[in-house]
């Protein structure tokens, strides 16, 4: 009896110790939870749960609920489901518990169990929107998944690590740079995040090498990354500014996400500075996206005035700063979470949501303006699943009056897990996104996607004749279908434009200090994607321009037949630039007498002028000049790339040439034997005899009301 009494006291003492320990764990867990450190809070609640006697069912159930809530927030789906099951087991479940469990079961692909959880909610609250949406998802997801789509996805091991990678974003004129967020070991800092249990995220970078292969990711260069959380970046249209999400560390205060900006100098990104969207300091601002025209910043926030959970908002970007914020409203936003907005370059708007019918977790949706014209512009997209706003007939009827129509791109782009963060390779429906599908730890990884559409494009290059690309150039595109647009070219002088079949296009490239150049294109229907490559060499006004491939009979001024192509291009240039006059100059090498070379070059210049006149160019626009050997060629930088033994501004005089070996001498002599033109006037035919403009510009009519340009996606908000 004495021993039994001792054992009883000992057991009671152990229970008291466990109870005190559990209380301490709960207190510490609540402290972590108050500042948003869900991972650390979950560990404390888990210890408290284990120290709670099984017979103390209500307390054990409530502690399981705390644990489930934290696991849910760090996307530890399996642990969260197990914890919610324990909440039910100990009879502490509420409507919210069943709703959260149903949503997690969807994310786990357990559609039958998810349907049962949502039914428990609807039995009590038959009008609960989230439960009705979840019920529709649970019932229809297997069929949607079986139906599939034309999307093809592939896990990109080159970008992924043993931790999370998410929110990829392509950059560069050739889309050969990829920035993304990662919590891998190479991220800055040494401490593990109390929020996620891994290192704080940083921005990482990969690029394509000379063989077109993606390189091993490295931290973004510069002072962008810190020991805080940096992630979910986007770029301004010119690629010079990065918008990203940042979450600072504070051991005593909740960490609200905020949007910051960083400027680029060459390949290096500067220290981020906060972007003040509103004066609200108690709401989160995250997941920035810039509209293709650069006029709007879209973002995710839980600020007051939304529709519940996280909503997508936007704010206009002006030279004077940011305007007022706007909630995108229905049908995009729901009582659930809408996150990770992004744009396809053609203006199509993508986002992720767990508040619309889908396959589970966050699903990707496409939003089009609710007009027949806007839908037809993207008719090549395969919308295999088109669930209504809330899965009801009433919602389908109401959606007719809403500013958007939503489309679910189906499986396998979407899955039962979280799918989000798309980025596109130019006009094509291919690129990268991220997903935590099939990852037991709930970590996100980067996948490629491709939806084979028939897309026809123009790839154009604007550059200076005998020179380099012209990034300041513009290209005006006029089509027989009413197209009339002006495009700026990229830093390498290129542009890409999506074109339509059965349309005739006229393209005019222009740049200050240069003559214009036009190209015409007829687009025929095709059964596969096609890219038309067009060149726009612009002649500079202030320096002589070489006319390549002009050939004369030996020691004569007779033009050879193979010169016709180059001469016809010159006729075209003069017709396109009807207000210029030119000097047509012919040059010889130093061989022969000065008098002979002057006569020969003059006759050759006259032969070219005669050809131009015969093909419709006015005689008084042309001045033939034979310079013989008096004006040797001055080397321009571009020529040094072909002949690296020449230097920029070298003058190919007889003395210079005779210092070279025989092979190089012959090359220099060939360079001196040339035909060039030089612009003399740019006002030919513009003025009459009295000095008045022949065709004065007409005054543009003044609009009675200002036109609000909302950018390329033409969104109306009601």
C-alpha cells in the first residue's frame, strides 16, 4: 500500500509538472502567434497538446485547434489536416473548423472527404458562399482534372532546391533572365524564420548562357537582399525598377508585408525603399504587378474595404506619385483569398484564388473584360474549365453584368495544390509558374508551362546603317484591319508585335537624326506559329552612308546587273523620305593618277544618278560627285568588329595602307573603292516660292471631354 501511495503521488506530481509545462508552452505559443511567427507557435502548441492528458478532452481539442491554425498558415497541409481531425475528435469543431478542413482536404486531393466537410457547414449555413464554392469544387474537380487541357507543365530542377522557390519573373529583351524568390540555404542571414521555420527568403537570379541553358541560380546582385524577407518581384516595363514584397523582422510586433522598390544600375540592384501606397500601417501590401503600359500597380492586401480575406487592388502610377487605390471587386475578388496578380504582355490578367471553384488550394484564373471583342482577342487559349463565380446558376446570370469574365485554364496548369505566380515569354503562352503540388512539406517549386497556341508575330530590328541598334527608335504599325499603333523598341533595337492573319501591315521605323524606313507585310493564315523577321536599317542624316553591293565593270562606269538590288533599295529610301536631297559620291583607291580617278569616280556617280532618275527620282534631288582618291574612308566602330586590326577613326590614306601587309592593303583598297550618299537637305518640296509651307499641319480637334486611358487591358470598374 505504501508503494502504491508513492506511485500515485508521483503520477500526480508528473501530471502537475506536465500541466505547468503545457501552460508555459501555450503562453509562449500565443506570444509567437501574436507577431505572426506561425512555425514557432505551432511547435509550442504541439508540445502543449502532447503534455495535455487525453482525458482532458476539451482542452486537448482547443490546443489542437491552435496547432491546426498555425500549420494551415505555413501550408503544412498534412499536419494541419491531422490537427483539425483531432479538433473534431475532441468535439471542439465549429463551422469555421469544418470550412478550413474542407479547404485543406481539397488541397490534398481528397475530394470525397472535402465534400463531407463542406456538407457539415451547409447543413447549418446553406448560403455560405465559401462552403458552396468548396462543395462545387469537391464534386466537379475529378471531372475537370480528367478532362485536362492543352497545357504542358514540367518541374524545373535547375531552379529548384530543397526549400521553397516561388514567384518567377522573366526579364530581358530576349526573356533570358529569370528572377525568383527562394528560402534556400544561400539566402542571407543565419537564423531560421519563426514564421516558416526556414531561412528568410531572398531574390535569386538565373540567366541563359551562350548555349541557351539556364545557369545555376545566384542571389540577385547589389544591396537588394537583406536578412529580412524579400520576394514576389515584378518589373517596370523598361526593366529598370523592381517592385517586390518585403517583411522586416521585429521580435515584439506583428510583421506586416509591404511593397518596396529597387532601381537597377547595370546588373546590380540598389537598396530597396518603401513604396507608400496608403497611410494604413496595419494592413499588408504584397505581390506587386505592373500593367503592360506601366500605368497601374496591382497588389494584394487585407486592408479594410475589401470583400474578405486577401483581395487584389490597384493604384495608378503617375509622374506625381501614386493615385487612390481601387478594389477590383467582383467577380475577381471573393470572401476567400485572391493573390499573385500578373499580366501576360498582351494585357490578359492572371491571378490565383481559393475563393472560386477549382481543383484545390490556390488555382490560377484568367480575367478578360466582359465583351465579345475582348474574348475573341484571346480565342486561341484553351479554356477547358469555366466555373461560375460561386458555383450557382444565379452567379452565372449575374456575371453577365460584371466587368470581367473569368476562365479557369484547367489541369495540369492547376492542380489540387497551390498554383500561382505566372510569367510569360513575350507574346507566347509559355513561361514559368510555381506550385507546391506533390510536395509533402508544402514547399513551392518552379515549373515551366506551355500551351501551344497559333501565334504569328513580327520580330523587328531597328539599327543605324553601318552602325548599331537604335534604342530611341519608334515603329508605327498600320494594318488593314484598323490597327494603328506606335511602339518603342527595346534596348537592343528590337520589337515584337502580335499580328493577325489576312491583314496587310505597313511598318515605319523612325529615329531622330535618321531617315525613315518602311516595310510592308501580308499575313497569311497558318496552322502553326510563325515569326516574321524584318530589318529596319536607318540612314543617319549627318554622316555619309555606304551603299553596299554596287558593282561597276572593271575600269569603267557601267553598272553591273548585280547592283540592281542595292539601287532599288536606294530608290525606295528616297521615295519614303521625299523631303531630302542627297549627294551621290563615288570614291577610288590611290592607284592611278589623280586626274584619272576623279574622272572615273565622277562618271560612276553619274551612272548611279542616271539609274535613280530613270526610276522616278527627281533630278534636282540628286547631286553626283566623284572624289577620286581625295577622300579616303574613315573607319567607324562597327567596321572594327569585322577587321579587329583597324581602330575607330582610322583614315585609310595611302601612307596608312602601305604600312600594312599585302592582304590587309587589298582589304583597305576595297574599302576605299566605295559609293556613298550623304543627305544635303531635309526640306525639299516643303516650301513654295514665297517660303510658305506647302502642306501646313492641320489643327487637331479638341475633345469635349477628356479620355481616360486605362491601359492596354481596357478594364471598366463598376
